[in-house]
């Protein structure tokens, strides 16, 4: 999908490719972690290990989205197309969601 964002942002936005990426690779896994954390005893080594794994996943996801946003911004520099700006905006929303999940 990354290549699609870079090569054809108009098509990517029309087909909600950003949402496909978010829901398929990140959101489902986040929900799994959150469910497991809610069910756990909130103490002990097992909880801490699960929480650490979850926070690591969020950090990796954030790094991915920051890198993707940076690459797209560089490629789109000087091109103010509505779809390109919309795609960057949607990626920013995902970054905001990831930041919120960290708390």
C-alpha cells in the first residue's frame, strides 16, 4: 500500500487505502492487546511483559507512520493537491490515535 500512496495518492484516497492499512495491520492488533490487558490481573511479571510488548508495538507503529508521513511529505513537497493533503491528514490522525493508545 505504501507504493500506492506514493504513486497514486488520488486512487489511494478514493479507495480508503489508508484505512485498509490501519485496520488490517494495526488496529486489530491494538484491540487484541487492549482486550488481553483488560482481562489480566494488572500486576505481576506477566502483565508487565504484555504491557511492554503492547507499548513496543505502539512505538513501532508510530515509527512506521512517522516515516510514511515524512516520505509522502517529501514527495508531495510543493504539490498542494487536495487528495495528497487529505492522505497526509489521515496519516496524522493515525499518529494521533497511536499517541492516545500509549496513555
